[in-house]
C-alpha cells in the first residue's frame, strides 16, 4: 500500500505510516468522501449568501426562515427538500432536467404483518425475498416495457400533486426508467412539501449567480439566502489508493473486473461495488461472503496469492452498462472493464450473482493460486 500521511486535528501532517496485510479487502465505496462534484457556476463569487455541498455539510448551518435553492434532482436533493422545508421560508429544487420520483410507504405493511404471525427469522427471510423479487420485477418490467412504466410513474406523480400541477415539465424525464436511478420518497414527503407550498420545483438552466440568488436562462431570478449544490459525486476506485504490482503502477482502466469483485493482474485485492438497480447492500453481502469463502479456500490449500488472469479475454464494455447518470459518465473511463463472458461480466442481477458468488466453486476459471517466495 502507499504511504499516506495521517492528518492531525490542527491540519498538520503526522509521520507517514506503512500498513501491511496479506489480503486487502476495500470497503471504501465508490466515490470521494472529501469532496463532491460542483460545476463552475458563473458569478459564484458575487453571491452574497452561503453555498454548501451536502458532502461538506456544516454543523452550524441554520436555514430556519431562509430562502433555500437546492441545485440538483437526484436522491440527495429529493431527500433534502422535504427535510429543509419544515423550517425554511421556502425551498426550491432547481433541476436542469427531471428525474423519476416514486412514492413508497415508509413502513412495510406486509413485513409488519409477517412479524406478527411468524417467527422473526422466517418473517425476515420472507420479507427480504419479497422485496428482492419486487425490485427485480420492476427493473425487468422497465427494461421490457419502458414507455408503459414511464407513463405509470408520471401518472402516480400527477395523482400526488393534483391535476393542475405541470408534471410533464417537472417529473417526466427524457430518458427511460432505470437508465438512471429512480428516486424514492417515503410516504410522498416531497410531494407533500410541494402541495403545501413550502417547496417548489423549477426546471431550467443556470445562467449565473447574482448577489441575491440565481438567474436562469429563462430570465427568471430565484431569491436565495442559501444555495445547496446537490450536484453529484466524484468517483474513485479502491478508495483512491495507488496500486503498484512488482514495481509497476496498475491502471485500473486497463484491467478486467473478475465477478465484479477483483481486478485482473492485481493479487490479493478485492473490493465492494453494489447494485445500481437495487439495494447496494444486496451485492455487498454476496461479495463479503465470497471473499470469506475465498480466504478459507486459500487457508485450506495453503496458498498465499490469488490473482485473476483473463487468459486472452478482451475488454468489450464499461464496468457499468445501461446506466448513464452524469457522475458515472464523468469517470467511467477510469474504471475496470468487462469481458465477453463469465466470470468477466458484471451482473446487475441478484439471482445471477447468487450463482456466481455464493454457489459456484471458488477454485474456478480465471483465478491463479500461487505461493511465490516471501
């Protein structure tokens, strides 16, 4: 591993520390925690209010009674809007283009009923598989009948907001469902905030920031005391760690992903990347169990190294296929690639991944086990 300076609380660098291990399992997520993505907005230096990115949320931020503009329309924005609308004078979610927003109950009625009539262990298992099956069904339905699913989502938004609301402008995206993430709002809290007038959605592009707010391309100016830039993430692989194998730096973009867990040519390294079309933790659980199986297998066989080797397999696709939000597009070229067949394919399918990561033999095609000199 690279040497990294540990920062003291006063900002000064401490002495570098070298950490060693026999196997590195990276659970650092897939984006930078120290900085989010913020576009260069013209006139940003003239704005007299405060600008905050959600990844650097100040503990002392007080927005009670203030006019707030949230730039963005993703999961962060639709979560912040109803929460901030409780005390702010007014909250505007300013979006360049709409996102699919779906209201779901905050409490799972079926799961609660199962807990009353079954032992907790069985109730949990049935509830979990019910939710997995439902997510897979909705995703596959969207892939096969995108127009029908799109119309259904828009109709539900119209029902939440009332017949007079312009849903076509603010909640009808240009892309099909699941080409980007669907945003879920519990018990329709975002729609409720809009209906009560405490919040609103504006669909337009930013021309510039002014001393008192944001001027849009339409000429309209939004008043703002506080601007929240919920404008996305900056991705990075393996927590931003530089990888060096036998004195040679490894470019992750030139590697192949092995079962979506390891990288070709890099020994004893695994990482977690969950689903983009379902709960992230579903695949995280499978990957953790797979890594445990792999380590136990290596212990039984008395081997110290495991390295994915493609054996002629060529990269044919990006790490993530069929999913194109801005934060993925900005960094997709820097991620490992996919091959043409298993185990060099990255599935977004829980059943396939159960077979690949839980039921398939660990000692399978594509892995080289070895005991090089210490």
